[in-house]
């Protein structure tokens, strides 16, 4: 007879021990006084997080407001070396195993501030981001947004026209986030609302004051709302959201995206140097979020930082722009899936433009460094740089043109090609200018003179197309800023070559292009500050070029030499550094 099977007594379920410390104190290993809320949470402004019940893993959206997400960082935005980092998923699982390594840093970045809670002042954008803003209700913040139909239109326009130039957002993710926002706007993270305000602001800047959309934004129907006023209001609202969200100590990927788009808009419309401090903040946030691992935002940081390095040539940022980071894949948004990234396409992608601009900006930085050094440009070095620029131009034509001609079905590809070509021709002017004038022991280089006048004419033609060609009408706003400043550079180079009597075939053709450019600048004076300031200079050059010598106020060699000296001292890569008021050759 077999012995009976010995059965072990069943274990009783372990009694769940009630936590004696609140969740933030347990995670931070702080002493908790077990009050509701405890003193540590009151001191660190984490009253909403002071809970004593265990929190089970949940599935949540990264744009939900922090009280609904335990006020912790969205650690899904931090990059994992074993996962695809091209896009932030709209649904994030709170995986404790994956977030343990970041827990300590999360607490460090959420260190308390010393300002007492009762100190509140009215928000002032001039104090941003260090001003102490009041706690504005979510309802009041949302009331500052344009109507839904207007927001829909501005977002669509942004992704059609602006995003390809600076593609740091994953459009399907933003689409899902915008859908969540429409369902429950009161529980959306303020950093994402700031991103929405920023997108609306930078898109409004591309529109004319006469556009009917501004009627939807003004509260007083009897008072006309200009584009600059509307943009300033939305930008201030974006800053308010960031400030109230305490972005300097608590930030997510949405915080970084809002800052980068804000900087991009400021650089194009207000001057690159005005965004220098904000860019430093964005760079440090990107590093904290580990975006230097195949993140699109890191490509945006590199692009903006390289542009700053070109202008602030006395600042050494080679440690950032000189490195070879792992750049994001050159693929379309639809190729980025939750579990993999599809192979790169042979056709232009949504990332192509920002990658090509980064290459040409890095080339511009090297040329600028060489020109600003004490070493004179040798003819051999000139030919090497010339070859690099020409190779980039061939690549652009292969990507954006069909058999050397613009596509009829896609106007954006031709616009992108024009943007890149205007960078290339400005580089040609910077390189060949020194060889246009006679130097000790050598006459003027005829090839450089021809290159200067042909590149100058190419810049004026690009300016004309953005002003007049219907297929580029949606991109006209670029002529209000840098495109017109570069056209001034091209016109000055053309005038210099014509005044010095360079041997140029068919000079009358270039004179006609110059006169047409002066007429365009006159028409744009009311909308563009650069055109308003440049017009007197161009008008004076037009007088100097006049064939009727009696109308020239001072047509001597001294005047021409003064004009050439002025060209050589202008920082043509920095519009803010140009003295438009009293050019020495005009006085």
C-alpha cells in the first residue's frame, strides 16, 4: 500500500503592509512626517503627489497633466539604447524595470525651489523665464487659444510649409496628441499646450495681415489685429505655459519641442542673436533627456547651434558642432513604427531638408572660420571650397528636381531647392569677394569677378521667384527676413563688379535685374524691416550705376573705394550686425 502523499499546508496570502510614508518620500528616501500632505511634499511643491496608497502600473498618455501621472517625469521620452528612439509613443506603459535607472535623476531634477508659494506677480514676458508667474487656471490658458477651426488650419499649414524646413515633430504622434487634447483639454500637460501655442504663433508669422484668419483672433471686431500682435500674444501664452510648468526643473520631450520651434521662429523673424540664451536652455534639456541618441530634436539643436556659431564666430562651439553625432534616420514619419524603422527611401523624405541644411551649415561654419582667421585665402583653398559647394548643389538637384526641372506636381520640392541654392550662392560671394579686387602682386581674378556677379544675379532671381512666382506664394514670408538680406548681399556684389568695370558679358542684363530688385524692395518696405532699411542703400547704388554721369552726386574713385571697403567690413552672415542707418559710402 502506497504511503499517502504528504500535503504541505497552503500558505496564507501575505498581508499587504500599508505604507507609512507617502509615495514621493519613499522614492526619494526622505523622512516623512505622515501628515496629509507631509512637510517634505509641501516644501517641494508636490502636494498633489502626496499619496499613501500603492500605485499600480497604468497606461497613460505622455501629454496628460502631471497630477494624473504622479508628477513624475515622462521617462518614456528618455532614450533607451535597445529601443527605437525616432518617435515618442502616444501611449506609454509605466515599466518599473526600465525606469529604475532613471529614478535617482528624476528626483534630482525635481529638487525644490526656495521661493515661498505666496509670492505671486503678474506674468511679464520680459522677465521670462525667471519671472514668478501666478498660477493661471487651465480654463484661462485655454481661452487664449484660437478657435478650434483656426487651430486646425494653422496646424495643417505648419506641417505643410514649415515642418519640412525644421522637421523635429513626428506628425502621427502629434495627431494623436491633438486628438486627446480635443477630448479632454483640462488634463493635458502644460508643456504640450505650450507646443500648440508655439506652432500657432510661428505659423501666423507666415501670413499676411489681410488674411481673413486674423478676424477670428481679435476679440474686438472694430480693432484690426496685425500679424505681429497676434504672434506676440500666442508666443507670450506659450512662455506662460512653460513658466507655469516649471520647465527649468521639470521637462519632457514636449518642452524641448516647444522651445526649439520657438527658437526657430525667433531666429527667422527677430534675429538669431535674440535666441542665443533660449538655445542654451534647449541644448541642456536635450542632453538631460538624452536626445543626442538618434533624436530628431537633437538634429534641430545642432542645426540651430551651427547657425549661431556662424554668426558668433568668436565663440568656440566646436565641441558640439564638430562632433559626429548619431543623426536620426532619413525616413518619413509613416516609416517609423512602434517596433521598427523601415529602410530609408531613395526619394526625398520629410527629414531630407533638415539633414541637408545641417550639412551646408557645417560647411558654412568651416568657411566662416577660415575667412575670419589671420591666414589669407589661397587660390588652392578657394578651389577646394568651390568644389565642395558644387558637389552639394549637384546633390540638391538630384533630390529635388526632375531631369534638372522643377516638378509640376510638387511645389514644395522646388522651394526646398531654392532655399538651399541661396545658401550656396552666398558662400560663393564670401569666397570670391577677396579675389575680385587687385591684390599686391596680382591682378583681379577674372573668374572670381564673373562668379560674384553670376551668384549675385542668382540671389536676385531667387528673391524674385519668392516674390512673384505663384507656385512659391505660400513661401513668400521668407522674403520678409533672411532671403531679402541675402538679396542685398547679391545686389551689392553685382554693383561692385559693375562699378569696377569688370569684363562681364552682357552687363545690361545684370543692370535690369538690379533695377527690378530695387523696385521689389520698395514694395516690401511696409512689411519687411530689412527691406525698409536696405532700400536707401540700393537706391543710392542705383544712382551710382546710372549711365547719366550728371545725376551721380560724387562719381569719383573715392566713392567706389568707399563702397568696396564697406562691403568687405559687413558681416554678411549676420543681418543684425549691419549698420543700415549711415553706410559710409552714402554719407
